[in-house]
C-alpha cells in the first residue's frame, strides 16, 4: 500500500528542523495563513461551547493544547473557558514565547511540556485535549499510541478534540517540506475506531478560503464497548 509507505516516511527530525526556522508569529505558525486565525477561532469556539453545554459535558478545570505553537489556541480559545491550560510544544522558541504571547492571562497557564507528541505521556486530569494541525506530523503507529494515551488521561466526561485538514482526494498526501502528511476523512475515522474512541460530534470548519484543505473538527470520547476485531 503506497499510502502507508507515505505516512511512515515521516521524519521527526526534519519536521523539527523546519519549524526551527519559522518565526514565532501567528502568520508563522499558520504557514502564511495568519488571516484565517479569527475565522478558525470562531469555528472552534462554537464547537467547544456546544461540547461544554451538552449533556454529560466535561468540566472546565484543565485543558491541554497539543502542538501549541506560540499559544494562539491557548490564549483565544482555551483560557477563556478553563481554569488552567497545559501546553505541549517541541520547538524551544515557540514554547519560550507562550507566556509573553498569552500576556495578562498567563496566570492561567499550567505546565509547559517541551516534547513531541510521539513521546508525550499525559497524566490523568484533562477535561478537554485539543489537537489542531499537529497530528499530520505523527506516523499512523505513533498517532494511534498517542490517542490511546490521551484517551486514558481524560477526566470524567473528558473529550479529545481533533481539528485537522483532510484530503479531498480520499488519499494520504505527503508534504516533504515539513515532513508531514494530510490524511483522508476515512482514515481518521478508521484510526479513531482502532483507538477505541467514539465520535460524539463532528463539524466542518466554515468561512475558510477556497483552495486550501477542508478542515474538520471531531469530538471523541472513550468507547466503553470492546474494540471490534
């Protein structure tokens, strides 16, 4: 299967080298698409609010921002809704810039983890774990292992959110510049099932410009049923 070979050619060192050269700005972390930040946050806000107001909603104690960059999502989305926000970010200059970028609400920052998601082991306390534009840097194998660790670190009624580009072609598409992949919608669904995660909500991001990948949000909770073989 050519698609799987593409995914497994992800090179973590090359990805880190790519991001090491990117400036710690909104335009930098969004790959030159800084102008979509407001629309992105608005879409995420609607999605998050619907989760926090749902039946069996998660608490609003601690959230986790994975692949946080300079803290854009932490500042504008998570801090307004949670008592404390932990972040995971492997790039040193990004993680060093988070407190200044978040500014006057930096007191709500919890632990800053300087580590790649493939190595990150979260402790069990998170009400919402937010993954956005970062899972394409993990191989299938590491992504599945990571999502299982996230699943096991959720608090009661905790939710994992995945917000990622998906391909229109239905196939995995490789970006050799930053050593990442863009997966298809079906592939994400397959991976979630393998990780014993159940989708309780999904939504396509609106108001993004034409010519970029479609972006989907998924809300995932542990599936208490046995994994289907």
